[in-house]
């Protein structure tokens, strides 16, 4: 594997997914089951076209089964599953309906809600990792297929002893996956600093809400937005989905999925950017908070000295402290209505949008004209 990639002039190390770990552990366990010999490394292919050679750990050989694990390595894109062991147990059992059975054990989650790529009630092993597992097993069976006669089935159990605890640090509880982690990955390789995987995990929630029959959604940047919805608006959190900084992406996803009403709530530091048509709110992408605030205050008639004070603020909260003592507090409602208008222009479709803006302490700063009316639809 080409271990490193360069992003914005910096060197980052690649890793490999839980899907690659499961496929490698499955292949290694099947190989050892048939040979009754321990192996140190196992080779697998990935959908990205990058072959992997992975170290085999925690080997346990018995007469009728073989167990081993592969340690997850996220490279420089470390997540909750980094360094955990993904296990596979291979065993020959009395013949069942299928010749090869792939199932899950402790620490692998079970899907409980519609909208994911796995059916409700099934182990949270996504389709691509499942194909990888079966493909790698078939390479071993090419030599040992005769052992799978009409009386035997090969059973592979993927498990992760740390999975239930680690899953608490992932998106799984929000997605209705209970009891453990998911076996994930569409390429088999973890690309450091990749936004694609992050975006996909966010849009999965939208897809789930749609699959559950919802036609309206609440979009928030993160924890603070959720707390505002729960504590200030006191409406059903089941409609709430995080969008992080990917405002434009999530709006387009909501449009693609056919949502008809979108309520948005966020801190002024993020939403002031949307009011100027900025749809990725990460500070590295764009940070014009002061300029946007000054322009809008100037349109309200603020004098030069006041604008200079705002310009000296290093945070949006600092500007709020000054504005709160002035006659320009209507600026917050102005910004909310501009957010609404910008989003509606961006979507260019008949979707109702309303906006709330809050301080860091989650207290309300402003709202678009019909925000309260739309909020009632969520109660």
C-alpha cells in the first residue's frame, strides 16, 4: 500500500477500514481452519485496488474452529475504532441452507431502524465489507472447496470484544445500531483528512429519517444546536440531524431526498456566514464574520466608531456583547432572515425554510419571521 498521501502540502498516513479488518480476519481464520497451521500475515485485495498485507493476532486453533484478529489502523485519520481488534471465527458446522454463512457475534451492532444499507434485524456489516469477506473466503476455498461437502457449511462469525463500549463514541446510537460497532468501508482504505466519509455518515441520518416517513427536518451544526432545540424550543429531537460545517451539502441532500420543510438552528458564528451565502462554514474555508456583521450594521445606520469596535472583536460572541448594549439588536433577526433567503435561493425549490440563531449559552438571539410557526409543525 502507498502509505502516505499529501494534502495541502502536508504528509498523512493512510489506514484501512473495519471492513478490511473483518475480511482479513475471516480469510486468515478460514485458511488456518483448513491447514491447522498458524500464520503471521494475510494478504487481501481492497475495492480501491490497493492490496494489503496485515498482521494476524490473537490466534486460537481448535479441532473444529479457528479464531484470529486484525488490529484496525486508521492511519492519520484516527477515529474511535483505531487500534481495536476485529475478530473472525471460522468453523465447519452441520449443513444449513447456505454453504457459507457470515454472521456476527459480540460487539458488532444490530440494525434496528429502516434507512440503512442493511436490513432491520441484521448485523451491521455493510454491503461492501460483506462482499469483501465473501470474496476473500472464496480465494481460500478455491483450494479447499472439497471439504465443504453436502453435509457441511462454513460459518464465519465476525466479533469485537471492545465493540459495545467503543460504539458509544460513534454515530451508531444515533443511527439505531445497538450492541456494538459497524463493519464499514466502501474502498477498504482510510484516506486521511477525507471529508467524503464524514459527509456520508451525516447524510445516512437524513436517509433514515426519510425512510421512516418524515417530510420535515431540523438541521443543526452539532451539539450546541441540539441542546438549543431540546432546551429552548422543546421539540421532538427525532427530526434533528447534524450537518457539521457542510451546510450546502446537507441542504442538497435534504432536497434530493424530498424533504419539504427545513428548520435550521445554529450559533451566530456559523450562521452569520450562511447569511452571506457561505455554505461551508469551516473557518479554513471562509471566515468573514466581522465583515458580514459590519456591512449589515452599516446598512442599519451604525456610526463609524461603533463599526470600528465591532471590527476589533475576535469572536462573534464578542460582537454580541457590544451589540446587546446598543440599539441595533434587530441585527440578529435581519441575519436570520438573510440566512433563510440565501438557503431558499440555494435550494431553488418549493421547500419551506426557517432559521433560529443563538448565543454560546444557547439563549435565543434571533429568528426568521415565520420560525415559530414552522416550529409548531414539529410539536
